[in-house]
C-alpha cells in the first residue's frame, strides 16, 4: 500500500490537528504530470505504483508517503522538494526552540533532525503519528531503517512477521524487506527514524 489509511476515529483527530497551510500534493502532482505529457499509466509504471493510486492522489483521496513521493518525483524528472516545502537550511544543531518541519500534505508530522552536510549518508526524522493512522508498506532496493519508539504503542509488519511495539522498543530493518507501521490505539505515538541512504535533498546538494 502506498498511502496513509485513516480510521474514522483517527480522521476526527487529524482534522483538528492538521493546519490548512499544507501544500496540495494532488494539485502539484496533476500539474507536473500534465506538464510532462504523461498518462496516469505511464507515470505509475515509472514510479512503480498503481495507476489507481496516482489517480486517487491527484484527487486528494490518498496521501502518498515520503518514500512514494520520492519515487513519483523521480519519475517526473524532479525531486521531492517540488512537493514539499523544505525546512530552512539547518546548522549542525537542531534546536528544541526552533524545530524544522517538512511542510507536506500528511496527517503525520515530520521534524527534520539531520543537518545539511557534505557527503551526507543518512536522514533522521521525528515522526508524530496520530491514532488510527497507518504508514504505508515501503520497500527500497538499498538501505537500512531504524525505528525507536518514543511514546505510544504501535504495530509493525516486517515481511511476514508482526511486532507489537511500545515506548523504548527499537527495530532495525533492511529496507529490501517490505515493512509498515500502524498506530491502532487511541493516542498519538512518536518515532525517531534514522535511515540510509538519505531520502531528502539538502542545501549541500544544491551547492555542489
């Protein structure tokens, strides 16, 4: 699955917490696809997603994950910054009183913890997951993911295995194995995620 699934209970919470300023991924996606003169089927094939999912995303009926957006952006010969307002260039220290967030149309908040440094090899995000939200199953041809549960209770599927997770638990995954995370509870959960290779373009890339 390439999108976030919201339960009815989770949807009510998300509507109260998600600000209206989030960028419309669907409108940006449709505009770029038409600019590139690509059909839904052509884009879906290049991004390794389904045409029905691309159509739903364009109409605002499904929200792509960060990994899915990266695949779509590459298929459209652009990068994820087309869909996401990147945070301000970071210093080596991420200050608690000046956090930097991805401005993305998603129920999940993503605080960027990694700095923008030359030859960067990893990305780090603090993810706040509302109740009833499911992160889609992801698969990358190379890399590793580490998930450290800071608060809440989560359920994670790794291949054909299911793990019940609570605060203090940590999972280390080879990204070639499909994996997802679900918050089935009634309270929000928080995850520290660190992964390789890096997912998001940085200011250092633009300067190179």
